[in-house]
């Protein structure tokens, strides 16, 4: 049997939900995670660094790329009343949990998760936030980022958290080479927080 990962579209491991609470940007979010989904029952270290080292975006259309159970996008929606957030994930359980969490938090009118084929092809975003799935491999990661960075609106930006030992510094250089000038805005606990801009 091939080992399954959180980026498997339909994990075969039995589905068990697990609740937990995360305090993000001064707000407590009561969330449900589950087996076969990244960071079940916890806030992973990288995402915790992302939250601690940033302020919420100003608003507008926000993409949570690789949303998992939805913690980044839901934190944005909770903190920014005029943000409209789209979560995208290949993992169908993650999409289900993210939408359940949005409903439980009263945010379903401004947060919706789906797989990539559920996103309108013409949709663009003012902000892209992500703890990207580095472990899918460099080529797949680069293709994923280029696909979604291309949807940034003029003046748009992306905020990513990437482990230093998983290529955070080389990813920063690579994004710049692709036409997305990228700066390191924070470094903590072995993670880089990167901010990319669309070069218009």
C-alpha cells in the first residue's frame, strides 16, 4: 500500500473528527480537524509563526491556498469583516471540514472552500495566504504556486510561511526570478515568512 499524505485527494484512513481551539490575532476560533488532514487536532508550528509574525490583511478577496481545515482563511474572515475568502485544497476531507468550520463560526457567507476545479476560472485575488504543501515536491510546488500567483490582482500580494530546512530561502529567490519580488518579513522557529508582490 502506498503511504498516504494529507495532500491525498480522498484519504482512506477512517475519518474521525477532533475539535480544538486556536487563538489568532486576538480571537479564539473553535475548530474541528480530522484524520487524514494536515495538523489534526493542533495548530502546526509554521502556521503559528505566520500568525504571530503578521497582521491581518486589509480585506478584499483573499485566497487560502492549501487551506486544510481552514484555519488561515477563517482567521482572516474573522478578523477582517470585509474580506471574502476562498479556500482551496486537494484533500476533500479538508474542504468538508473547512466549510463546516465556516458554518460553525458564522462565516459561511464570506468563506467557502473547494477543490481547485470548484473555483471560477476568472477569479482573482488581492491577497494569497498559505502554508504551502512543500512535501509534494519542488516541481509540483512550483507549478502550484505559479498557477495561483497568476491570479493575483494588480497590486496583489502573497504571504507564505516555509521551513528554512525545506527550502524557504531558495523559494524566495525562485519566486523573484518568476517575476514576483519576494522579501523575508520574519524568521522564527526555523520558518521564514515571505511576502511576494505581483510585479506589474
